């Protein structure tokens, strides 16, 4: 296993590019931060204006030039965040200043309801939206069409909720009857709606109103002119060597604020561009059904066709344009979109279709910020984001989505990136960061952009925590422990493929035209049963990639496709699902079959008058061939494809099976923050297993209880926060593998009595006096949180607990120190030597080598987070943890 050999020899490549924010700091500050970033184990930085007062001007070029030259000398990489501030799309103001024709354009509708009959009727269409005193900019609105349709005022049965629907078959084109803003119409008998469709620049997300239109290729080229090309002109000799990528941060449609930009579910303007009406597979007269409900399926067909079109245009005219420019200039194009709470398949904050939106990127990308993923928070909970955090989506959907985009796109070489740790508040420390890291690794993420190194004066309110914080963050001295762990694990999980025979269909197309079961609900059931799965999109299902009861996507072979419940499916989906069924692929509808199929043919008034009743024979055949199971039984339907088994159901255990050309990796992580896992584990491999410790960077043998039919059984014990990496290979010749230690605890010594307690803040630690900056705060007979004492209620730093004990070590034994509860980072010193560091539970460290016969001196240093000192806005969503060593502290001797 060459990847393993790399990490054991310290040759792993760089997979960590933290944000390095720029505000116009001095070069002395920039150099200090670059040194700290390099020393902690990060191999590069992503430079972001946050904002910089001279972005795109001399001051910016001077600062970036200094960073790039420093990085070159130190063998580091530099990425550039591609705008003057996030989100990407402002183009440093150039669109508004020079190319206003490429600003975002929208489609909107005004509905007038009228009661007929009225001969020679006239209607005033001059006030389309808003009040006359708020009409600034409305003079630029352009009416595209005026249509009339008969209202249906009786409830529509059997078709779900419809709001004031109209009858599509009664649609009449009134556009030619408008003169000088007045509609002249003989209104027929009955209740009618006059539907005015118009183009506008108003009504979108206020914060991105001066942004480029992502549907227009020339608009993306403005971003290149404003940001990409100037960086190339200033630093082209570094492109492809030191400067290796541009990073887009949260580009979006921005037609409405928030994550709920669902077609037919949100009151919003819609993304638009010149000529779009000529691309859409329906006439302009059907544009009103993007906003107005119909009695029949017209609205669903129109909305699906529109979303299918604009999501492709976003990919082709924005992402792929930027990606091509980057590759033509020797660098990569990376970044992420807003995926929050399902926005990945919607308008507003979303790009319409995550897989399409990232088609031009060299890595897939997601972000995890603001308590979206946190220990124990896999439920909907209060958060900084409006409406809170959908914990089910973030914990079970987000990571899998990001990894699946990378695994199924050959251009990405399996690299799935995540921006992580930002905006959790100062409460977040290394304990949570390690948990978040393992959570993401176990879903297939293998590249990280930690958020963030902020050189602004401490404390800065902008989305903490900040890792160094000008030396004020006391946990930063342990940051290299986490960074080295992440580098090793990322390298180990690159260059292979995720072993999963089960795929879950990305349900974007279903959501565009009706209600769906979110994909994360299916993934949660599979995660709780340790069944590996990936998400595939409809675009990836092609005739030529089906063989022998399976379908292929990139290097991945899937034998089962789970289709989350969808109210309606488009005909193209029906055709592809039936193709898979006929090829022997197991197609499973989760939580219900679709109710109807939307015909694929174009929509027009002429065709509607003559079209025959749709033929549903193929639909019936699909429903007959595919299996349909309830959500709680979905794991049972996938039982034959699992590669990990436990003797009892373990909801808190997450597994990830990764196959390299010359070996296999099984990553197992206990996500439950409160309960241990003890079970018999079976894995689908007949090779020789070892355990890899990514913190210590070493291998040890592991006992196999039983081998049978290409499987092996072993015992698994994981404490909360704990993970294990099992490697399986034909031979471990040439590797140094420690013997397995199978000792059991034979003797214990609880360390009770008086503890000497001292304190040092981050600035004092390790400096000055013989006591390394510590000041004694007293003696404690019992261990309890010092944060309960008024003196420490707001203090951040390190508490040092000291005592002596006598110990007579046995031969052929090993001694461990169990610290019990710790908040939150612990380093143990025995007789003046560091025995090790624990950044998260379990807090248990071997001290065999450091122990002396007889009298021993013990010191335990416990470091908390800056959340104790800075009770910031972002931290209000999580409890402030206690501060101190709570114990019980016990010496444990193990012998064979």
C-alpha cells in the first residue's frame, strides 16, 4: 500500500489549505502567520480578502506577492479566493461599473384576478409590483407576455395542495391587446386571472443585487477579467507551482434570500437571461406556470423543464467557464456552493443541481460551518442560520453528497474537499474539530480547508474560532496534533475508490416538480446499519454503462439503486430506471412509488389540443419490476451488499470501506458522544489485517477470531469520539508492525488526595519563570470544574494539576493513566517528560516508559477554549463546557 508507505515515512502530500484572511496587515504580521501555519503542519494557504481595502490594487498585489514569495521559499502552496469578498460573483464591482448588461436578471409575474363577463373591459398594467412611491427601477421592467386563464375555484382533489389554480386548457394570449400599459379585453363569463410575465432587475437577494448573472457566459468572463486575469498578469511565473488554484466561495443564483428556493413553494423572482425563452422546451405562454398552479400537470412539466435548463446553463456558463480558464493557465478550480438544508437542488442560495454545478471543478466541495455538524446534534436545532440547522441533512446527507460528486466525476480524481470548523464560535476546540474530521472522513471527504487564520486584532467578531489569534488561543500549540492526523488520513484515503454497491438517486429532478423524500433520510438508515452507499445523479445513468446486473459510474460499480419517494418523476427518469431494471439492477423505491410520470415531449397550446392520453405501460412495467419498501426496512433490502457487520445494531457506528490498488481500508468511527461501542465486528476481506494509528503513525497487529468465506471476525471496542483504521493487505512484508497487546487490567491505583493547581494563560505559558509561566492558584482535595469558581468563570488558558505517587512496576506489563473527564485538551508529564497529548476522548495515555520505580511526579495540563473568555454571538448555540480535570484519575497496569 503505497499511500500507507508514504505516511509512515512522512511523505504524504498536502491536503490542508486553511483560509488566510487579509485586511491589509503589515508584512511582519503576514510573515508571523505564515510561519505559524507552516509549523502547525499545513502545506499551504487559501488567501481571502475579508475584505482587503485595496483588493485588485497596489496594496493587494504587494501583500499577495509577499505571501506567494514566502510560500515558495517554504515549499507551500497558495490558493486565491476569487473575489473581493464572499460570496463569489461580485467581480470586484466590475459588472455594475462596466458591464451592467450582465447583472442578474429575473423573471417575475403579476396576477390580476377578474370576474366576467365584461365587454370592452380595460385593465391598468402599469403598476406591476410594489407601490408607486417605491417604484424606482421599475421603469426598466419589460413585459414579455400577458395571458388569461380561467380560475378553478373548487378544491382540486387527488393532486396535493394547489393555491388558486387555473385551467391550462383555457389559456389565451392577450399580449397583442396591450397598448401603453392598458389591456383591452372582452372578459368572458366566469372568474379569470390575467397573468403578466415580465423581465426585471428587482426583487432578488438584496446582498447580491450587484452580482453577475451566472446564466450568461460573458458574465463569468467579467469575473475572469476582474480577478483571474489580473492575478495571472502579476504572478504568472508562480502559476502551476506555488499558486495552484482559484477558490469560488458560495456562488449562487441569489434570486431570493435563503435555502427554501423551491419551485412552486416560495414567493420569488426567477433567474432569467436574454434568449432563455428560446431555449426552453415550451412556448412563452406557459411561463406563468412557473409561478401559478394549474389543475393538471402543466405546472409540474413547466417547472421541471425550466429547472433542468437553468441548472445546465449555470454549469456550462459559469462553473465550466471558470474551470476551463484555470486549467488553461495551469491551476485548478475549486470551491463550494451552499448546500444548506437542501439548497443544493434549489434556487436562492443554491445552484439548482449540485452535481451539475460542480461539473467544472477539479475537486468537489462542501462546507461545514456554524454548528451544522456537531457531536450529538443530528436533529433539527437552533442555529445562526435562519430557520435553524437540519441536523439530519448535515449529518447524513452533506458529507456523502460531497464525496459522491468527487467519486463519480473522473475529472476530480476522487478528491472531495470540505471547508470546515468556521463560525462555530470560540466554544469550539480541538475536541470537536477532531470529531468533525472523523465524521467527514468516514463519509469520504479527503481534503480540508480549515476556517480560518485571522490576523486581524484579537478578538475579531468575524466567524470565530480563529486558530492562532495572535497567540491568544491556548490550544494552538496542540493544533499540529490534529493537522498531522488529518494530513495522514487524507493521504491514506486518496487514490482508490469507495467500496459501495448501493447507490441512492439524487432527487433534484423530483423536487423540481413535486414533493420528495430527502436523500439524507435514506442515507441515515444506511449509515445506522453500516451499509456503504453513494449518491448518483440522473445524468450519470447511461445505456452504455450498464452490464451484468450493475451500472458503472466512473470507477464505481453499483448493483442496487435506491430511489427516494417522489410525487412525480420525469419521463427521462422513468426510462432510465426501467433500463436498469431490465438489465438486472435492483431498483428500490424507498417510502413509496411515484404517483405519476411527466411526459417528456414539448409543451405548446397546439399540441395540447391534439395530444393523445399519455401511454403508461412503461410506467406500470417499472412499478412492477422495482421493489418498494418502507424507510425503516431499506437496510434489510440492501443486506446482501454490506461489507461490515456487527453482532448487535450499532446506530452510532459509521463505517467507510475504501479500496486501494494493493489493499483495503476500513474506517470505523463511534459518533455517539456519550456511549461506548462493544461488539463483534465482521468485515468482508480475506486479507491480513493490521490497525493503523494515525496519531502515532504506526501499525500494530490485530487478532482475528474467525475467518470464513472471505470474511473475518474480530472484537471492536470504541469509546465516544474514538475511531479505528483497519488495513487489509495480502502481505505486510517490508512494514514495521508492532505485536498486538492483549493485556488486561490487573492492578489499579486511583490518584486521590491533594493536587497542586496552577494556571497560565496562552501568552504566559512556557515563558519566564522556572514554573513555565504558571501561577499557583491553590490546593484541591477533590477534582471538580474550576469554572465553578468565580475566579475562573471567564478564564481561558491551561490548568496544571500536580501530585506525587509511588509505584512499583511489574515485569512485562504496561501502565496507562486514565484521566476520566477532561475539558478539554490534556497533556501528561511524568517525571518532567511529556508522555503524550489527548485532544479528545478517550483521555488515556500510556506512561510505561516515563515511570520510575518508587516515587514519581505527575503533572496533567488541561487547556480549554477561548469560549470561556469570549462569550461571543456564534457560541450562543452550544453550551460552555466546564474547565478543568474532573477525573477520576486512575493508574491502570495491564499484563498478559
